[in-house]
C-alpha cells in the first residue's frame, strides 16, 4: 500500500468490521476476550457516571437549598444551578456516545472546580464543617473514579489500552459499493500490479512470488519509500489480507473484504489499513495539515477504484489532476497536468 | 481563451486562461456559443457556497459546438455537432445514473470525500460550482471540457436558436422537475415562491402539466408581471405588500395550495424582522441558509400536500417547522435537477412549440461584460431576470 496506508505487521484482524476495540484485533484468544470485556466494563462505568451527572445536575437545578444543607455550605442558588447545567452537559456528552472520553474528562474538570469551591467552605468558621468534610471525601472518591474511567476511555480511543499491548500507528477503515460482480472486483484487486492505477501515492507493485510482492510509494513531500509485503490470507472473492515484512521503509498491514451487495448492486468492499507513518504520529498530523490525511487518501483511492471498475478509468476534474489545491481551470502548462492528461484526441 | 473567474466574494473577472484539454477518454471540448448566469451562481458570487478557490472558472449553463473529442467517444458525438450541456456531470453507468438520479452520480466527483464530510454522501460533479462538486472549470468561457460527453450533452437542431435551447442545460429542467415533483392532478392549485428564471419555468411547467391555477410569489412587480404575462401564472402575490399566508388562504378557499414550490433557496428575503433574524444568524455562522421561503411554503401547503424544493440550499437551517410538516401529512420532495432525464422530452416540447424558453431573457451581454451582468442580476437592476453571455 501507499506510504500513508502502511500499518503494523503484528495485527491482522478482519472478523468484525464494527469493532473499534483494539483488544479484539489480537490473534491470541485470551487477550482478545479480556480486551473486549475490559472495554465493556469501562463503558458501563462511564454510563453510570453519565446518569449520575444528570441526576446530580437536576438536583442542583431543582433544589439548590436542600443540597446546600446536605453538604453543609451556604445556599447560593445561582451558582448551584450553573453547576447543575455543567453536570447535565457532562452527562449528555457521556451518554450520547459521541465522545464519552471527553464527557468523563469534563467531569474530572468539574470535580476539580467543585473541590476548589468546597475547600473555601472548609474554614473552621463554617458551623456545618463536618458535613462539608464528608462531602469533600465523597467527592474525592468520585474524582478518582472519574479520572480512572476517563484515562481508560482515552487509552481505548487511542488504541493503546493495556490488553492490546504497546501498539502504535494509525488505522483507517473505509467502505464503498462497486457496481460490478464480486468475481470481477476481487480479480482486479488481486492483481496487485493494478493498484497503482487508482492509488494516488503508489508508484509500482512488483509481484515476487505467490505470496510476496515489492511496493514502491511516494509519500508526502515526495519522499520515496519501498517495502516487501506478504499476503497473509487470500480467500477467493472474499478476503485479502497482507502485512509488510521486516526491513522495509514502513510497517503496514491491512485487509480487504468483498461481499455481494443486496439488490444486485454489485460488490461491497470494506478495507482496513494500519500503518506506522514515517515520522510517527507527529508526522501524520503534519501530513494532515497539508491535506494528506490518511482517511482522505483511502476514501479517494477507493472512489478511484470504483471509477476504474465502473467506467474504465479514474475521472479527473481540472482541479483534481493536481496534487496540490488548484483552481478549477486548465493548467498553465503541460507539466502541471497530471499523469492522466495524455490522451490523443480528434479535432483542433 | 477568455473565461469568467471567481476572484472572491462579489468579485468576478474575465481573464485569459489556458485552453482546456482532453483529460479523460470520453471528454469532448466544446466551443461555447452561448452561456448564462444562473441564480445559483449568485450564491457563489455572494460567498455562501464553501470550497470556492480564487481563479475558479464559473458557469454551468452553456452550449456550443464540439471541436475536439476523446478516443472513447466513438460515434456518439462528432466534431461540429451543436450541443447543449447539462450542468450535472454523470457517468451513465453507476447505480444512481441507472435509476435516473444523474445529479447524484457516484463517479464524477473527484472530491467525493470532501462532499461526504459536508453532506454525509457525495453528489455528482457540476461545472463551475465549487470544489465540493468536483472542481470542474465552468462554461462562462470560450471553451469547456465536457466529461462523459456521450451521456450528458444533446444535439440540437439548427432551426432552433441558441436562446430557445440554452436553458435545457439547467433552469428549464429544474423548473420542470419542481413541477413534476408536485404530482399535479386536474384542478390542482400550485404556489411558486420566487419568480426568478427557475420560478418562471416552474410556473410554465406547472401549466404544461395541467395545473388549473398557478400562484406566483415574489417582491418585484416586474418579475410577477413576467410570471403572469409570459409564464402563465393565474395569480400573483407581492409579499412586500400583502401577507402571503393570508393571501393564499383567500385564493384557495382556506385550504392552501395543493403543492408549493420553493424556487428561492438559501438566500431568501421576507418580512424585515424575520429576514434580519436569519441574516444575523447567517452572518454569525449559526445557520448557513436563510429558509424564509421554505418555512412559508410548508405553513401554506394544504394538509397532505407536497412541498417541492428546487431552490438551492448549502448547509443548515434553523426554525424548521417540522411540527407542521409532520402533523399535517406534508411530503417534501427535493433534489438538484437530474437534467439528463428531461433534456430530450423538453426539447421535443420546444420543437412542438408548446413553450419558447427564451421568454426569460432580459439581457444579452458579451462574455467580457460578465462582471456587470453579475452585478445587475444581483441588484435586479434594469428589470433584470436572465443574463445570457456571448463569448
């Protein structure tokens, strides 16, 4: 695959498209199972915290006076209601699942704020100091739980949770439907030498043996990288998986699954690629700034593949033949134009 | 060649640019004889459509003569053919094209990944209409490259003038599709928001499809006059003088129109207070589009009726009357026009003399005068409805 598509060699998983749980991807059964269970319990804990946030928030808004009495502090309804809104916000963020880790982290920040506020009430002049101390201790416990959960969720979303081991690198998953029969789509992809026709950054693929191939790609900034890869699994019309072999410029692995689409709509393709980008994650972030985000590249390459299968060639606009952003107008001179601009035409 | 280029908000300039080249095997190069400024070009001009780049060639309504063909075109088109080019670029073979959904072709938008981020799924490529729709050079130029020239462009007979067939490229089919989506039955009453060029064709098409009454709604009397005198509207409402909802109740015995067509889109005007509300939210980026006409069309529509949206929207709207829509069993239909579907049947209607689309043209300028054309069209100066440019 292209440089950006390179992934680590040790992880090849393809049994569950929807899985975002790194624990599942690892070959040995025990770790896989543990990883799954671990992340489920983290999410359950997060949900409990989410509902707790909403409950507490509603309480703060509805009955600030009662709450003030309970924890032995001065009743400031306005402040309590604001805190209540914050709690509800955290709860919704956690439960809506859009970004549970962020939601729990916002709880941690809220805890810090609450602890600061409570500490102002711990002075000996507070007649209800005992209640406040109890509330502070309880809050410290909740804070610890929040910290624990948010750290675990963040690790999961970065793909570095403990059961998965020390795994680095990025992962991209994309899907597309191609309006051609599965056999045809599989065959075309299976001939790796076809891949540079639609993969923007791939220069060449040379087949060295039944399982081995040599790949050359041009990365961001024109950097040339080469590596050998081996086909790990190859099931006709179903699946191809691969990984790079040690000694190359990049580490990459991935899989591609083919499935007939319902309603005779051709073939559904799901592709997942992992790679350690040159320059590490920082390099990938920098590349993203220059419009080279890996998910974009994979999405664009898949669309180009669809072009090739359905209309016989990659379609270009006046802007898209250029690697860099270009206005929608013909290029100033021939050398600007892309690789495709070489047709013999009739007329003029 | 000369081409009209977008240089920034409210700034277009006719520049000298390189001639287009064949980039794909089924491309044709067309020497443009007539091109037009579309109402939706004003959304680009006003800076409401994202992903424009300085130097983009504008224009998606054009026609001309084939001067060069790619090797994949075989005998579909020959040098010298006179063609009208539809604004969506469509491959003709994907799932969508096979179902006649040409404006959501799956193979013609090289920036599909970008469109997916914006819209969830990608749309087809469009000439001269931002990079979200592929970054294709437009047709307000002397020449244009036309991909899939064996799918989109249709040959037009010599006896019809450019002015009579040019609008098959967009606004006539767009207005027609707007009327078709209304499922017009005998006795139908159709209300059309906006009497710009697309609104005029929506009105004319509603009549062609058998509507008994067609009500035009706009704020410019000269446009309402054209709607009644040329397009065939039976009634006209100037929303700056009367309340549209009240007037429509009066005109329809309290029922509301059977179908309402929004031929206005994202830059609607309306009651000063509502306009100010939406314009402010738009300026603060709290909503991208001003749905004033759309809201009114929904509220006005009779129970169980249809709201047909052909005015262009770009992003997100606010205060959408979902309750009215849901509780009153209203159907919304919409889409960028699948022009390829309508070009031939509408050409036949023109040939039979059922309609002469040239009635909307108020100004014909040289391509060099494109900047004045945009300015005049935007400010509705000199009773401007439609500007045709001659390269």
